[in-house]
């Protein structure tokens, strides 16, 4: 079963499901999110230290807060781990948490620690909401933009999993993504109701969800999509890594032309396309002069499915 | 390794560990908590339906909010489950969530759903803080009180695990505990800085933690400790079930004599002892005219350890 089906079940079961579907929820001046990383689904202990895991788990959650234009302030952490892992794992993990707290100016409010067969990290992050930003706010005529490279995290994962030619920058992109906190806050400040998401599940996944939620079509010119050109040395499949790889935690958004001009004065952004009136396809990618129409089947087949076994 | 050792590692690793150690944290007028239930550690799918599991997972978290005198308002839910569980599990689970939301007047703010080998439920609960209530607020001369029966949940678990004589009320106490939300709010309203905890990890565990945090000794008269007398029919070990069983989610607290008198006018509470000056033992239990001094070794050996395999 796919995540979207689960979300539909949840929406149909809860009387008040107004908060379900987005990655974050706004309430009482705050924005809330919760995300879980599971051993052998989202990471492997053979390639990820406790120190790195903690930082990634925090980053994943802060990225969602930033993609809502919130300023992260608190986290709660549930850590479940097998009894074979000793105190040094917990120490390394919390050193990673401490590093992230210091880097992003957040505090640990609590959480719990339990036994399990595999390592689970579930983090709830809370930010101050500057204004409500949602994926459903894209409008015809908007500029589509992103904050940085796509595909690098997938490249790092492939290097680790398949022993491809070692390249530290890709491994770092995979293990230690940087949530775009400053960028999210500036976008919230400058823009009037922008649509925004992070690319946690891939660039195309983000574009597709924005298009569906906003009832528009997103036309993207691949020539303007930023990626590290060294990715081409790793695999002939690099094009799909850029579009579907996921876990880059860049921001992907749509803003009015005038707001985007103001944003460019203070942020280094990549304009990758335009929002057009809704057509039969939510996303259209232009590459080498040809147009590729993105269907929901393509998204489902290519994007990360939490219910497949093993990291991506 | 024991939970207390983990907490010490976390306290020593984080620069700002002021929130670590209590079950909840107060910030910005709200009180926060996060607790996880793990299949085959906290529950078994053979004895617990998805509907029941959801309600228990919510109750466990709301109980912590209530024990801080907070009024629960929001939850976020991370659900991880094996691919063999189908949509009916998710539907049953969220029907349980809906039941709890309706019963306790709370809303689901979000969360996520991921794959895993076992079922994991990690819930973050947020309440409005009426005032700060902590386990460290007990004072010499205080009345020690509790809201209801202890040992019933353990009795229910033993019936399920060991096929003891069936008794529905104990099974219900184990599967569907009721967080003491009304009681927590009234205690917060009426009392000046009471010490309060829930008995999630057992009556004695709560008494012991209050005593340590408050630097006092708690003298408890077992004759006044409430329990269902039918528990005696189930096992000769019933006395330990009452003291150490856990998962009853009753409130255990200490209040000034005058505040306790006021509480008794509006709540049905059980006075079970008095707080005295700190002695060599944090908790002393009087039973059949004899005094049993509770050491940390007794607590550690008898209480629930999340790092043992299987439910209790």
C-alpha cells in the first residue's frame, strides 16, 4: 500500500482531519511536525554512525518546519534501540543532537528511550510560525524555484550501498543534509502566500504534490534544475536521481514574479519553471527540447516508498 | 543498561538539559511529552487490536500531560508497521485515535507513517499548562495520595500472557487505561505546587521518583493503598503487582494538608501516607505492622525495564 492511500484512510477516519496531508500543522502560533527514521528502511547502522543519525533525524524534521516558513525552537526525541547497543551509542547519538541544537538554536524538550529490535528515531519538532505557508498556495503565473542541488543525497546513498567510486561530498549530502532554515524564514517574510515544500521525497514528488494541492500544472525546464555535474560520472541513471532521488532537503516553491524578484536580492535561488493553468498532467518536464508529462504512475513507481524493504 | 543510566548520559551530553528527566516539559504556556509503544516490548498484536493499541498509545501520553496538570489539546502520531499489515489495521488504528480524540477533546496535528519490521507507535502530546507541576515539589508534612486502583493492569497482562482465570475488568484495565485528565486539572487548580506523577511504571516507581526528586522520604501505609481485592484470587504475587505492576495510569501525588482537604471536597482520592524528612531510604512501606524500606536495588529489580525482551 502507498503512503497516499494511508493518508486517505486517515482522512476518512478522523472527524477533524483538517491537519492531515501536509508535512506540518499550524496551531496556536506554532508549527508542528513529526518524522521517524527506521533502521534498514531509512538508514543502515553499517554506513551511519549514531552521531550522524541524530543530526540527520533532527535535520529531516527541521527541514519540514522551514518548508512551512517556521523558525524551529524545540524538539522531542523518542529513541528505540536494541539491548546490544551500549552507552556509547546513546552518547554518540546525543552528541549529534547537541551539535544540531547548537547549530540551529533549538532545545530538546524531552522524549523517551525504549527497547526494540531495530533502531527507531521519532522526532517531533516545533517552530514559531511566521505565517501559514502551504503546498496548496501555488497560482498560475508563479515562478517555480528551488534552493539548491538535487540528486546528491541519492548519489551518496548509491556510493555507500553499491561501492561506487568514493566521493565525500555526495556521502556528506546523504548523511548530513542541511535544513534550509534561513531560506524558509526569508521566503516567509518576503512572499505573499508562497507554496513551499522540501524535497525530502524527491524534487518531482514535491512538484507533483504542490501541483495537486494547488490545482495547477508545473512546467519545469530541466536545463535550469541545479545538480552537481559530477553525478554524471557515477551512473547513467543520474537524471532520475536528480528528479526522484530524494533526501536532499532543498526547498521547492512557487512565488509571484514580483516576490521572486525581491527574494533574489537576498537569497541565491534557482528559477526552474513556471506555474500554468491546470492541464491533464500536474507536472511537465522540458528536457532537450522535449516535453515529458509526469503521471501519478511515474511518481509512484519512481519515488521513495517507505514500505519497500531497505533504504530506497 | 537501565533507563536512569540513559537519562544520565543524555543530561551529561546536552548543554541545556534542563528539560530532561521529567516525563513532560513546560514551554511557552504549553506542556509537551512524547512516548513510544513497541510491539513485543509494550504490547503484542496477538492480544491487542489496532483499535485498542491506538487508544492505549494516546492514553499513555495524555496521562503524562495530566500528571503535569496540563489540559491535553493536540497529538502527533508516528506509526510504523510491517508491510504485511493491510489497510484494515490502519483503519482500526485511526478509529481508535478518533475515539480518543472525541472522548478527550483533542485534535491530531499530524505525524507520519513508515515501514518497519514491528509495529511502533510514537505519540507527541501537547497540553495547555495551567501551572508548572513537577515531581520535585513534595515537602515534609505533605499528604501522599493517589486517584485509584493499582495492580489491575498487571493483573490483566498476566491473564493475557499466562492464561489465568479470565476477568474482563482486569483485561480492560490493561488494554484501555483512562488518563486522569479531570483529576490532573483539578489538582493543578486547587493545590499550591503539588508533586505529581502518573503510575505508568508502577506505584512504587512513582513514589521513589518523587522522593528522589524532592529529597524527602515517603512513608506509605499499604492498608490504604487502593486495589481491586479480586486480584488476590489470581496470584500469590498480587502484593508485588499492586506495588510494582505499572501501566495503571493513576495519579500519585503529594499536597499540603490544607490543599488536600480542599481536593477531597471535589475529588475521590485515596490518602496513602505522609512525606517525612529525608532518611536513608526514599520510600518506606508499612504493612501488617512492619516497615519495608525500599532501596534503589528493589526498584530496579522489580520495576518494568524497557530493555528486557517482551512485555513486562
